[in-house]
């Protein structure tokens, strides 16, 4: 039976996972970088920065001390934004006890290396089994114990089942999946499509446009994933279409909200500065384009989002250009 776990990162999802583990009877060390954050979490027993209104379970101990956080831990969950993972993990990885399974809940692609979160973790924790947890799980809803269903992916079935058992509750259901690559790619790429969905909402483009975007966006995600070696069926499941739908339609999603502001006239830089949480889809867009070029995969929606985010192209112009591409037959991927 799991008795102690360590969660690295006190953003919304890290806090929620710590809460789930604690509710399941596990003592949780919540490792953060800044002393003032530890003080706030201990004083208020609430994550006022990212998850206002959720009182921390008494079994959760916020700390900045890596060695004590990892001492006797049996499970580690990494909840660090993708572009910051190396800076966090490089100085602390050696403190993790040998053989302890690591689970990533990060969704993104590192812009410089084009690495996925599990691949970044592998660089610092090569002897540890690594799993990923992904799917439709908007943080404020999960915090309210509203029903949610996600996927634990690992190439080692026993590790996927370990994560499944550790984090499952009566309202948070977890399936297992062996396709780590597909699950991570789906989780990263859907954020790009969510920005596009928000842009459409900002422009008041209508429901027909949003339906087309989700459908063709899923085609793009699947096309790149299959080219890279992922299983096509993964993109038809919770980590694929499930997460895509939630992220594109929920007003609580950071990426969709960012896109809506951009569609209403804000710049990407203004949106990033005003956001409390990291908008992963913005840097991920650059990484996805680079991967698409490397694999020779056509991704017109992603290209249009990049043009709006980084080249100053008006959103309406980008949509008009998408609609006026040469006519063709519909294909799945």
C-alpha cells in the first residue's frame, strides 16, 4: 500500500494530484521552489495563486527541501510546465530514491529540443520507470470533485496500473494505455487547437466554425502522431479527442481563454504577461511546427495559429486563408 508520495510543482494540477493522493490516505510532500509559496500554502492551507477555494488536506506538507521531500517516497508526480522542467529537475533528480516510479502530468513540447515531458524526465532519471497522466481534466472541475476520466500511460503495464490505483477515486476514473508517445503528443497538440478555438470565439465565428476546427484539428494531431510512431487509436480516446473537446469548449481552459483574448485583439505577448498560469500552447505551437517540418507533415491550422501568434497576421486573415485553401477530398489523417 502506498504511504508516501512526492509532488513536484504546486500549480493547479500538481495541487489537485496532491489532494487526490492525500484523500486516498497517502502522505504527500508538495515540493515547490520559492519559500514564500511554502509560507502561503502552510499559513492558509490553500493554493491562493492557482486553485482558490480548495483547502489542502492535512496530509499534504509543502516544502522547498528536496531531500526531505523525496526521503522514503514511493511515488513521484511531476507537475512542472514543460519549458521549465530542466531547470527544476536538474538539481534535484539525484535525491529521488532508486527505482521509484515517476508520473508526469505536464502537457507540452520543449521548444529547443522538441522533447516531450517524459523524455526530459528520462534524461535526469534514466533508471526510473516513467508514466504519464493525461486526458480531459480541467483543474477547477477536478478540484470540485466533478466526474473526470483520464489515461495513465506507460510501456510497463504494472507501472501504469500502479498510477491507476494510486490516483483513482469514485469521481476520478483512470484507464491505462501503453502508448506513451501518443498520449503525450495528444496532450501537447490539443493546446494549439484550443488557442485556435479561442480565436474563433473571440471573432464570434460561430459553432459551425468551431465544429470544423475540432474535426480538422484532430486530423492534424493524429497525422503528426502517427508519423512519429504513435497509435492512431490513441487519438480517438480520452487523451486525444476527449482532451481536445474539453480544452476547446471550456471557458476555464487557459489556452482557449488566451486564444479568445487574441481573437478579440490582444497580442500573444500581452496574453502571456496577464496570465497567472503558463499558457503552454503558445511555446508548443513553435515546437509542433518544427516537428511537422522534420516529419514532412502538413499542419495548416497549426501554421495559421503560429502566423497569428508570432508573425502579427490578423486572425481574420488567417481564417480566410484557411478557408480558401485548394479544395480536396476529406481524409482521416
